[in-house]
């Protein structure tokens, strides 16, 4: 049984469709990671080089521009994660299932 499983895994790894799928998934993951890094480091650069602008009050209250931007950084992580999960559930998982069914 273990030999059958190992042989199936090896066939899947060598399958051209699976290899192409892995590349697409990796490209998406790196793109979303780069977007998150740009958002995060952009905010950090604002903190370092424009603290006065971030301290500008919004309206009459105590809230400054930096607070909604900081919340936006946190929310962007959730949004980008949601984008990846949606794409994985909609495209990647069914494609992997089709590959497994075809090779078994």
C-alpha cells in the first residue's frame, strides 16, 4: 500500500499540469506577499519619514491619519489572505483533485 501511495505521489509530482499549477500558485503567493510587504514597509516608511503628516488630526477628535492607515495595514493582511483562499478554493483545489482522479 505504501509503495502504491509513493508511486502515485511521484506520478503527480512529474505531471506537467501539476507542475504548471504549482507555478501559478507560487506566482500568486509571491505576488500577494510582495503586495503585503509593500503595504507594511510603506507604512513603516511613513512612520519614519512623515510622522508629522501621520499625526495630523482627522476631524475634531483625537484620531489622527495614522490610526486609520494602521488599521488599513492590518485589514489588508486579511483581505490578501482572503484573496488567496478564494483562489485556492475556486481554482487550485479542484485542479489538484482533477489531476489526482486522472492519475489514479
